[in-house]
C-alpha cells in the first residue's frame, strides 16, 4: 500500500519523457521508491549489474529507448537485457562489453519510433501500395536507422553474422509494417484475430530483439528459440496489463485492445463498459473489473494465467522464467493498488 501511495504521488515524474539512457541515468531516483519497496533484494541485484554495465560503457550517446519512454521504461529494458543474459549464460559478456549490446536497444528504439509515428497519425495516410512511404518518416527515425546499421557493422563478430543480423532486422521491419498496414486497413476484428495481430506486432518485438542478441552472441539455436518463446509469453502478459489500464483511451482512439475485444463477447458487460468510459473514466484496474464485469474478469484472468503458465514451462532455466513472471505480476499488483 505504501508503494502504491508513493507511486500515485510520483507519477508525473515517473512518466517524464525523454529520459536519460542506461549509461547516463542515475542508479537511484526518488521515483524508484515504490519499486524498491516492491522488489527489494531483486532491485538491489539489478542496480549492481547496472552499475557495472555503466562503468564499462565506452559510449555516452545513442538512440536509446529514453527517446520514447520514461525512466521506468529504460530501466525495464535493462531488466530485459540482464534477464536475457542470465538465461543465455552471457551475463559476464554483457556487463564487460556493454557497447556490443547497444545495437539491440537501438533496434527497439527504431521500431518503437515508427510505431509511435503511426499511432499519432491517420495510419492509412502513411501507406502507399504495400509499403510505408519513407518520405513521411521523421529525420529522427532515419538517423536511428543509420545508427543501427553502423552499430551492427562495428560489432566484433564475423561478417556473415553481421549480414545475417541486417537481413533479420530488415525482414522483421518489413513483416511488422505489413502487419501494421493490415490492422490499419481492417474493420472490426474478433478476439482471436486481435490476439493473432498482437502476436505479429507488439508482442513480437522482444522475441525478435532476443533473437538478434542471440545471433550476435552466437547462442546455441535451441536456447535462442527457448528464450524467444519466453519473451513472447512475457510480452503478452505485459500487453494484457497495458490493455486493461489503457482500455478507456484505446476505446476513444479506436486502438486495437485485447481486453476490449474480450468484453465485447458479453453484450451486457460491453454496454456497461461503454457507459463507464463515456462517463469519463480514465483508468481501469483488475479490482474494478472483478466487481463490475465479473464474466470478463474471469476471461482475462484465465488468459493471463495461460500465458504465465507458458512462460514458466520452458525447457531451460525455469528459475529465471519464474523470476520474470514474479516481476511482472508484482508490477501488476502495484498498478492495482495504485487505482
């Protein structure tokens, strides 16, 4: 409860953008207090790794996720990076040679910048034929793309692996943009169709990021595939949490949302949700759903539990998968108390 109260008080600072990159940001901030309380020993371990990572960085500036996300989003990226490293046995390498991992963050930043550009505009206006109109992309996005290619080229790995990385990056970009285009052109979609779209778009980003890091670090294929699957299921858990919280805004902006699609399967609860949103409600939490939309609550809870079970069912290092679930579920509970 204390963490939730502090989170409400500090929320304007927590959401400030742009944020500093992982190399420049301070290890401790007053905005982190709710997370110190919730995560405790794990937060201490994380900041120790981050401190060592910062000390070994040779680069001060790059197109980081701080361009599009607040401090918490950048710290979350650090957590993803260290979780990937722990799983793949690459922790020492990531901490001792952090510059070699920056291309992967720049990749995420590049895709997220494109996604945010599309969200801010009429999506159909951006498309010409089967491809996005490059002229309408911003200078920042073009600069990030150039930096991404340069960082891949500078990696101390064989040239054939560099070529494979570029091939995978361009292939992912093409497939993701085609999926975005399909969504922009589509009308009403079923719950199952939206889950498939999320798998091809928002929830595919961290798995692909993981795949790129595994390629650069020459992680064995079986382990690389396993960690991709973990990040896919982890991404769905994050997406469900976000879609519940963002349901009012997504409904007003006609943005694809897993929770809204699920509620639409029950006519009475769908009418109730629309009434609440029309009345000005800005945030929806799990407790509110349990009381006001009980059928939808059971459905979304079941979906959440299914992805949690898949996350923890991987063949390698189940303790790391369990820790990742514990982290995201603790965050969910903090957001719930914050309501």
